[in-house]
């Protein structure tokens, strides 16, 4: 019997090579080529969408309802998607195992199904005896029973939400044919396989081939498809990077393992901005949107404690008030510990060096710990000044006013620089009742009810402004 033809494919970029090499000639990644069965020549031709020739139309006709997003009913998800799911679009939801991808999508489908049922009822359509689903959840990872148990916990029981446990792609497509849903979730893209493709389930060729096929089906039928994608340890989507190029939208869902907070961001979005942040809390009843995150992050703050500063930071377009905490304790170790949780360790080292050189704050014989409360990660330079003031406050034992916020970038020369959208940040602080702010000299005017302390340098900020009596 003739040996099946195999090719080597890069697990990173998806490029094909006829023989094994130590690196990929397309993207130059090393050790990423893996062997798989060559795709039979007829496989590509079976796509229904490819069989029909496209019909050109005037662009004015194409601009219309078809590209308008349909709200999912989940406010945080809709915020990130720029309104909802666009019919005919394909979205990948990536995230680490256990972060809550299946929960998020089950809840979103339940909400879409409930909306669809309400619309049908309004139009006097009782659903009829025929098989019709507004949403279809394809579980290729867990059993139908496991998903049903989760649905029960979440109180999901809409008759328009259908569930099927299936791993074979042709069967998945047959179910889509049969039920004609508006939205389909495939959980996950790494666990479905297409026998026509030949290569092993889970291989790069399979992930890419199945995604390609689902993209054509979505476009041909106008159904929105959401694919769950596993991420690698480095945070990228497992499987070829081409998956990201194939789909319209890539969402990243993440959060600290020991915190309830979950963040949803668009990494790529063909229909809108990638600057929106969705926030959820994972609890007993599943994921609950957090409409006022600043109030949540500051709820347990203890005013009057040295080392605590509130900073208005920006995640995408969303201003968040977070508490930056520092603890400075004497140490005899030759190189005392520095820990950074929720802030970048490199940035902290830089801030400490600037404090030492330009604000005469010698921390060479002290352990320094800096953390952002509540499981938030702040990686933007706007939190520099808050880190510096928190460290200085803990080192000197003098608390800052509990009505004070601060934001600004610290330059290596000790100068303070304005960060973008300072106005919006201060407005959010004023909304939550903060009445004083330490800001760089060039900052815009303060919102009503707020007093600004403008500082040109880190020395100014540390020695003159922020440590006024904490009486306000
Ligand atoms: P899951 O959606 O299965 O994550 P993923 O699909 O990303 O792997 O959610 C996993 C975690 O969420 C699990 O550890 C339990 C927790 N969880 C809750 O805390 N509350 C809930 O109501 C549900 C459904 C899950
Ligand atoms: Mg899951």
C-alpha cells in the first residue's frame, strides 16, 4: 500500500514545508515544524460558499442592515464588540483553561435566545412545531450533560437555545443546516475535526482547515459563529497564527486565578474599536457584569494608611480608579527583595531608581513591595507617579490624603509628563468624590470641585505637594 503523503507545517504561522527542517523558512521560528497528513486535493473544493460565484453589487446596496451588530444583551460583551455580533461574522474567544469562556458564551447565548423568543412572541410566532433554534451551542470538549449541569446552575433554560455534543465538523454543519440558528458557539475549535482533512485531530492543519470551513459557512449563511480557542502559556492562541487572520474578531478573556475579576478585550476587531474593556465578576451565579469598576476596586480601601495611593488609569478607553499600594520595610540582605503585583517589575525598578537619584529617597537597604489591589493589571506609564508616591509614603510612614488621586509618567530625569486623556481620568476621580490630584505641570484644567497640585518633578511631588497634612 502506498504510504500516505505527509507534509510539515509550522505550528506558529501555518506555512507548509515538504521536508522537516529545524526552522520555518516563512517566519523563521525554530523547531516549530510538525508532521501531518497532506490535505487531499479535493478537500478545498467542497466549501459550499466556493461553489457559488459571487455577484458584484453597488457599494451603497451593501451598506445596510447586514453589517449592523445584533446586541447579545450582555452589556459588557456588547461594549467590547461595539454593539453586538455582526451576522455572518466569526469571532474567536481565547483564554486560559478555567477563566470562564464556556460560562461567558453559555450566558451570552441564553441572553440572545431569550431576546429572540421575546421577538417571536411579539410577532405572534409561538415557535411552531418545526425544529428552530435561535442559538446552537456545540460542545466538543465537555459532554452535553456537563454543559447541561452548568446551564442548570446558571438558570439557563430557554427553548430557543439548543445544545449538541459533537466533534465532527461535517456533523456540526449538518446541525446548522437543520436548525438554522442565528448564532453558533463551537467550544472549542481545537477539539473539532474534519475527517476530509486527513491530519490528526488537534493538529495545526485541522484547526486551520476547520476554522476556514466555518468562516465560509458563516459568510454563506449569515450566521454568527463564535469559536472558543485555547491559549498557550505565552498567551497566544494555540494553533497557527493564521487563525487570527481568518476570523473577523479575536477576543481575549483573562483574569487572575485567585480573583473573581475577569477582563474581556478585543485583540482584533474588523467591525470596530479594539479599545474597549469589558469587566465581569465570576461568582456563584456565573459571570456578572461590573458597570462601575472604580467603585468596586475602591470598596475595601482603608484610608489613612501609609503606602496607599489612588490612581485613575486607562484601560483601552475606560477610566478605572485603582489603589496602588506599597510596603517598604528595612532589610539587611545584600540585594533586598522587590516584588511587583499588577504593575510591571521593570517600570517599578525604574521608578525606584528615579526616586533614589532625583528625590533623595535611598531604598538600597529596604525591601519594596508594590501591588495593585483587586487583581487588576496596570501596565501603562500613567501609574508611575502613583507607584512613586506610594513607595515614598510607605518609606516615610506618612499617609496621603484619602481624597487624593495622582496620575503621570515619570521620566528618567525625574521630570513628570502628562499621560493621554488626563482630563477623562480626573473626571472619573471627581465623579467618585476625589477632591485633590497631584499631576504633571502641563495637565489640563481640573474638573469642578477638584484642586490640582501641579508638580514639575518627582522631587516636587514627593517633598512639597502630596504630603501635606492628610486632613482634607
Ligand atoms: P469555565 O466556563 O468552564 O471556563 P473555561 O471554559 O474557560 O475553561 O469556568 C470555569 C470556572 O468557573 C470553574 O473553575 C468554576 C467557575 N465557575 C464559577 O465560579 N461560577 C459559576 O457559576 C460557573 C458556571 C463556573
Ligand atoms: Mg470550557
